[in-house]
C-alpha cells in the first residue's frame, strides 16, 4: 500500500503521568518508543498556550514499519492539569476515542480485564449495513481518560469491513497483537463542516456514512437505548489512521471541547503530515478552520525543526496539528 498524503501521523495525548501512559502504549498495546524530546521556553509555551516555565516531555510511539496511526504522549510538567473526560462518562464532544484492530477480541478482552482494565461491556458484534459489514467491538478505559475501542474486523464478502480485514492482514501488528491506531473518533457539532475539512482540506474520502442506533451498538458505546448517531468514516487511503466523525441526533453529550487545550489531560489533538503545509493550511482556512498557533520549527517528536501549524476543526472546535513532511516526501 502506498503512503497517502495528508495522513494521520499521530494522536496527541496530554498525560497525567508519563511513565504510566508510556507503559500502557508500549507494554500493553505493544507500540515501540520511537523518539523522545524535552523542552521549555517562550516559543514552545506560545505554541501550546502554556506558561514559559512549563517543562514539556514528549514520547512518540508506533511501529517502525508504519508511519501512519502513531501515538504522541505529551507531559506538561509543572502545569495545573485538568482531566477532559471524567470517570463514568461516555462520548464527549471533540476527540475521545482510539481504535485498534485485534485478531481475537474475546481473548484480548479477557487478558486485559485480568490485568485490571475496565471494560464497558463484553465484545459485541453489530451490523451496520450490508455494504459496511459487521465488526465485533468492545471499549475499555485507558490512562488519561482516553477511550480505547478494540475492533475485530470480520470476513463478509463484498463489505467494507471485509476490505479492511484483507488490508489489515497485509500490515504488521505489535508484539502484543495490536494494530497501530486504526481509527480515531471525534464527536462533532456540525457534521458537514467537519466532512468538508477532512475531505476538501486534507483530501480524505468518505468510506462509511451510516446512522448507528442498533441495541448492540448503543450498548457497547454506552449510549441511550434509543440513541441515534450519524457516523462518517473518512480515509486518507491507508487502512490505518482513519477518522470517524459522530454527530448525536437525539441525545446529549458532555460539552468540554473548549477546555481541550494544553495542559488539560486527555486526547488533545490529531496530527496530520502533509507534503505541502502552506497549501493544506490555506485549504483548511477555506473550510472554516481557525489558527490556534503557528510555529516555523516544530518541537515534538516527528516534527522537530519542521514547519507546523495548530488549527481548530470547524465542525467541533477540536485541535488539529498539521506538520510538513521531511523534504516534502514522507
């Protein structure tokens, strides 16, 4: 599979405890520690909106063979950290969920439960449509209030889930049996605005557009029994790093996206790598995105010394970082 343009380089998670979070993604999920940086100062503080005396430690984790769907942990040490998502809450507005593919979701759930991780339900098979297919899914709680959605794609001839199954099987998995970040979910206020951003500014295409409302889906997603939510998946062309947009139609969600700024603890931002940053930023503006910060020299792993731009998603207000690929060729 060729490397797509404007792909999800990493999900950026602001952590309460770097060691605990790194151990989870490294030892439990099985991602490899690829790079680390430390930093402080006015430029870094201005970019993230923190005090200049905040010490920033960051750690990039992923599979060395796959540059799509990594996890970037950031610790804003010395700052007052407030959790974005609280115990007992389901979906919140903005970024809230990371999906990983696994081979045997039932065995994986048993092992993770035995290790002390809290699952919302047992694994559930749910049918979206004949064209989309029927994955098996389950959700559990990870450090920093991040929700982890395990997905076992099933073989169903002619369905999108079957296409995913075949593409996924051609890719490497971690030593503990997890894919890189397969999909990352975001709850939006304005679905059409978010679609325009990912489609027109980042060049992603819609691969799923469904209304979820089955009893099985509502149970494992911790939604009301009669809940209905439009769900749109977009892809840059890789089996990993997809974006899932959710817009509830008949139930409320916690509104905390405006507080999803550093140094708040939780899933803080999506980072996309682009071959032409200036063009991507201009396209994002035309779709309604707004600049939070611009840096001519990125400072976190995977972007050190490269141009970077921090934006807000026009459909939700959630943060998106765009970085330029090295020599425009990554």
